[in-house]
C-alpha cells in the first residue's frame, strides 16, 4: 500500500508541475489560406524528423542483419 501511495504522489506531483514548466506560449494561428496567408497546418517542416527516423530505422535494421549473419556464421562453422 505504501508503494502505491508513493507512486501515486509522484505521478500527481509530475502532472501538476508539468503545466507550470511550459517553455513558451502557443503561437498565433495561421492566416486564412484563401487570402494568401500561411499554410493551414502552420509552417513546421517535417523533413528533418523523417530523416532522423529513417536513419534510426536503417541502423536498427543493420544491427539486426549483422546479428543474424553472426549467428548463421557460428552455425556454419560448427
């Protein structure tokens, strides 16, 4: 019971403190797209994030492939 109470207190403290730790306020809404304003979804680019995710996926796949080749190498040598 004590462990549950400690965990619950910790979770509640984190939840309450997270609202006070905002780094910046929300941005202004974009202009009307029909009048030549900004894009409807804002102007955040996703190209950098996609590149990072693809590189992490390639590294993970390469590691799995390397481990598979190493396990097959040990089986073939025996």
